[in-house]
C-alpha cells in the first residue's frame, strides 16, 4: 500500500509476499483460489458439481448476498422493494431445495454453501432489522434454520462468527439508517441448539 493511501482498509486480502503486491481482495475469488491449492479439507468446487455450484452462486449473490445491501442502502421505495423481494424469493428457493437435500448441491458441502453462510449468520441480527429485510427471519424457515445451525456447529466455524461485531457494524451511526448509532441488545438466538440433521 502506498503511504498516501487514505481509503478504507478491508479484508480479506490475499497478499503475494514475493511480488509485494495484492493478488485479490474478492472473497469469492479467494475461496476458489485457496480451494485449488489446498489439499486440506473437502474439495469445495468438485468437477462433477461445478455447474450446480455456479448456478447457486449466480442465484445467491445477486438475490441474497447483494440483495440485502440493495434493500438496506436503497434511496427510493422502488429500489428498496426490488432488493427486498429478491432477498425473500432467493430464501424461498433455498428453503425448498433444503427440503430435499442436505446441502445446496446434494449431500456434499461446497463453495455455494460456504458463500451463503455469512449472509445467513448476519441475517437475523442485522439485515432483518437494520436493512429492513423483515418479511421473515432465517429462524422462520425450518430447513434453512437447521442448515445454518449445522454449518455454525461444524468444527472451527462458531469461533469465526461474531454477532456482537455484526450488530456494531450494521447499526453504527449512519445519517440515513441509524442517526443516533444505537446498537440493539437483542435478539437472543441459540445457534448451538441441536440442528437435527445428523446422517
């Protein structure tokens, strides 16, 4: 980074120490790159599921991952409603899929599941309230809620989820969304409750 840089620093960032330069700061690209070079853990982008994974990513990113932001940062009622409806259409499609399969692409956890989870983890504590995506909560979808808890309860995942930080960030002082910067204390959600999805 050049010394005069005054922009906001964000993560993730993959840095090439030998070339002394950034490789990428796009989380979707990083997941794919790291999956290719790692032999630890499952293959998150197996050859026989690439079309399914890509289809899920093509639905989930604009409809949900980005949809919550389109609703939350909308400057018109029409823009808000478009983002809002995309969010819940996408959640409804995922809920229906999870009635038939354990994960998005069947019985294997893939990149599509990994890319979906952060939005699910933030949804009920942040997007539902701060971004007015309040038709339903993740908790109101039986299949999706069990699925989200299963992922949260996988080894190493819970330690990466910080509901307090999510609330502080999404309810930070904002002239448009939260002028007083008051951070809510609730809701209390039991992510450790058994998910009932054992094989």
